[in-house]
């Protein structure tokens, strides 16, 4: 149907259901069973990193968005990226469906009669959420293997619909045959069969052959030469209508096409799985959905493409019938996917912090005197302080564009070893570093090291400080590092002498050489005081043969020494700039959310016109720090006139902004404020809140400086009034 003749909905937020179909044939089946196809909704604003191609339509009383993976792409990461882009461009999405084909895990001995074209639906069983990741297991003593991780359950509204449809199917047949018949009548081409396309129809019971697990396929595309006596004997069915199975779906990045491997994986997973597929595990914790698969093969060497289209159609038909059991009103009561992700992120972060605190306490209790002495001797800075501070400042969704950037995708997939992300001051590079850190998979076999260079702390400004931090991270992480670090400790008179930079480099490089997966995240290279040493170290990592597996990502400002050196070292294709359009989108998102949620603005009951002026004036600033400062300035305006005047007189850049902030310090605070700023600039470490209070209560005007008790603040946090927007308590 030509797009010009399709109806276009007035609002993108009418769409509440996201339907993911990985393959083109799966998308075709989904599109064919729509009750009505729509044109692109009016007013749709895509997220800057969204490259998905969508189909819009209606099924029953639900408006649905269809999306598939890019051609040739498959696997957990591609599925996750596609779904995240979908939810970013359509924040109204509340429930998801992952519909397509899968490989059956036959169990004829367990009275589990599975045939090609049957449908399987992910259903929690008390120990899993309906999907388990089969390539995420841990080896245990002996030959025992243990599955790791837990994937979330489908949304409650879909589980209730499952209960209802299962109950009805006890009484009457499913509507799948009727839906398929309607589809083929409306789209007759889909029923046509040829060598290139077997069609979206049943392929015949004679072409549904299940062989013994150990029997390998004989050459040929249709198993015509495979021995009949190796077939598993099954009673013929009295109908070709597909049966529906409910249970655990096994998901992973590896395609399973060997009967023995299939059975071994099922044994390792330890669940009564009935289906293999390659996308669901990438979605369940990021895009809450129900997984529906049509069986197209038995995950063995006899698999072929004959049943794929029909299996796609049966899965889509079941999904359509299921949506008839989902009231639109109940969907509207379901949390949006973005809200769920935000809640999950908050819980994960809280759990991470609690876990880190508990782990730290337990480790301290277990450490003997020598271990504590070694850690003290290393005297390493803690990179988590910078990362956690950046996470607190990070607005929901900002920085996520980096994950979809093609150059980042090349780096994360191992095409390139190094990636230098560069940008202007205040564009959010440290936030990007935390986005990358949080995105990296937590794998027991993978080492992730991070370091944040920082002008405010001397131990975070040198290669020596960086190597100390890496050695400490490795030592505390238990990466077989104890012997090497202990040897270095002994070589320096059991800690009486400080470790040399060269000695630290040797230990860290030897440790990295002994692990297959090493990723390093370095933030703010420009805040290093000896950039020549840092560039030399990067060159060493690149040129050392046994470190060829180490991958680095680093951020910095676009300054001359880096521009002159890094592209030549790592290649210009590995030096992406922070895109001003994505920064603008992030800033506008931050400004919009602040205006909508910050009580300092909501209490003012601003007109839509004034809100739009603020959004445009501040949101178009190409600098995140600039925007944050302007928002703070506007929040303090006591009237609409003052707010408009302030808006018309906003400073042009960050330097002018800081000048205005300094001039706005109350006169009675000027002297003490300057003193506090001087101490903060020249102190080797950040001041504690109490130390800052003592600084401004010390009188330096007289010949003999002394502490003035009467100048001590009643409330310590009032120190922020001395340097608004310049000083923060973290």
C-alpha cells in the first residue's frame, strides 16, 4: 500500500506496544496480520542515535510499532540496541513483544511433542523469568556448570493475558488457523511456493523430520539422503494446526545447529528449555517483553530454511490473538518502558553501592596486616569517586548516543583497539565515560580498569598515579595479581621505598598480558600534568605485542598535543568528536526535564510561551556546564519580568558565565569566598566540608593569622552561599 494512502495518527504517544521482529520474514508476517497499517505519526521526533526503520499499525484496539534488526545483524547486542532506540524515540511504549522464529528442543521421551510450525511462549516457572541465557554459565568443580544471572519477567499485563488465553484454549481451539487464513486471503503472494520462497504455509508433515541427536546430516539441502532408520518415530497428528507450548526459552549469541551440542547446552543450563533463539536475553532486562517463537527447526545439523516463513506466521498469529486478551486500559496503567528502566537503573545502582560497601567491609576484615600494608604502600586514588559524581549529575538518557555510534560499535566489537572521544569543555565527556563503564558487560573473565584524570587532585594527574590505581584495582580484584604485586613490594624493601613508575608499569603490563579480555577507560587526558608521559605510555601499549588484546577508550579536550599525536598513533577513524547535535539533544532533554520537574520552576506556574523561550535559549547552548549554570541563574529569579530580563542577558559562553558568577558573590562574602577558592585550587586534595568551614573562619588580614571562632558558620552547608554554582558538596 502506498504510504500516501495510509492514515497517520496525530500523536506519536498513541503507540503503546513495541513489536520487535529480528528478521525481514518475521517483520513481513507481523505486518501482514495488522488490522490497519499507518503512515509515520505526525510530530514524531526520533532520538538522534535512532537508525531503526519502523512500521506502524493497529491490532484490535492497540496501536503498535513494528521494528526489526538491521539486515545481516543478529544477536543479543543488536537486539538490545534496536529496542533501546525504539523506547527512546517512542517513550510512550509500555509493553513489548519479541516475535519470530526459534529452534525447537525436542523431548519425545518426556511426552513433549513438538512439531515444526508450533508456537512457544516464554512463561516464568518460579526459577526463571521465562528466558535464560545459555552462553552465560560458570564452570564448577567436576563437570558441573552453573547458570549465571537472572533475566526479568514479562510485564504483568501480558502474564494475565497468558492465563486467560490458556484457559480459553482448554475449551476451544486457538484462532491461529483463522488468522493465517485471513492473512493469506489478504496477501495471496504469501501463499505462493517456489524454490526461493517456500511460502508462509505449512510445509507438510513429510518435511518435518526429527533425527537422533547423534546422527549428522548427509550432504544436501533437504535431508533426502538422510537415513530413515535414524529418525525418531513419532505418532502422526490428526491436524496440521500448530500447537502452543509454554515454558523456558534459551537465548544466546551462538547459533545452535548440532544435536549433541543442543542436548549438552540444555544440560548445562539446568532448565527444562524448549526453544533456542538469539535475541531475547538482550532485551529482557532492558525492554520488558514477552517472547513468542515459531519452531522452524530442531537446532541440529538437519536445519534448513523451509519452515522459517510459516513459523514466523504462526508466531505472529498467536501474538495477534494474545493482544485481544490485553485491555487497552490495562496497558495505559502499565509503567512506560523508560520508567521501568530508570527504576531498574536506580535499584541496580543502589544495589551496586550497597554491595560495594559490604564487599569493602568484608575485604577489610579478611585482609591481613601485609595486605593492608601493600594497599597503603600503593597509595592509589579511587576512580569510583569521579564516576559516582558523574552518575549523580547524569540526566536520564543523556550520553546514550555514544552506544549507537558506529565508531564505538567498531571498538566494542573489537574491530579497533583504541578509541579517542574528543570534545569541547563542558560537552559531557566524563558523563560519556560513565555511560561506557556502565554499558560494558560484567564478565568474570574480563578485566575493566578505569582512571579519571582530575585537576583537583594531584594523585590523579600523572601516569604514575594512573598505574598505582591500576595496580590497586587489579590487586583488590583478585586477578591473579597478588604474587606480582607482592614481589614488587618485596623488591622495595617491603614497602620502605616507594614503587617506581617503571616497576608499576611492568607489573600492570604483565598482569594485562595474562588475561584475554582487558578494557581500559581513561577520562580527561587533558587534565594530566605530563601529557608527554601519558602519550608515551599509550604508544607503549600499542607497540607491545603481548598487549595487542588490550582495548582502550579515552576522552579529552581537542588540544594540540593530542591532535598532533593520537590520530597518527591509533588512526583517524578511531578519533570521533562529540557530535554537537547529540549534545544539543541531551541538553534540551535536561532543560525540558528540569522545567517540568524542578519545584523552583513548577511553583512559578510559567506560561507555555515562557517555558518555550527558556527551552530554546538555554537548550541550544552547546555546552552542558553553561546550560546548568544558566538554569541555576534562572531558578533564582523572583518574578516573570526578572526571569525574562535574565533570559535576555544570558552570558554567551562559559568564561563569561563564570565571570558573572564571581561578580554575583555578595559583598560581605567576597573576601572569604576568594580565600576558599584559593584553598580549593592549590590544595592537593579536595577539602572536606569541615575543612572548608575552618578556612573561611581563619583571619589572614592581621599580622598573625588566627582562627576566629565567631566567624564559624552555624550550619556547615551554608558555605555553598559563599560560592554559588562554583562549589559543591559531593
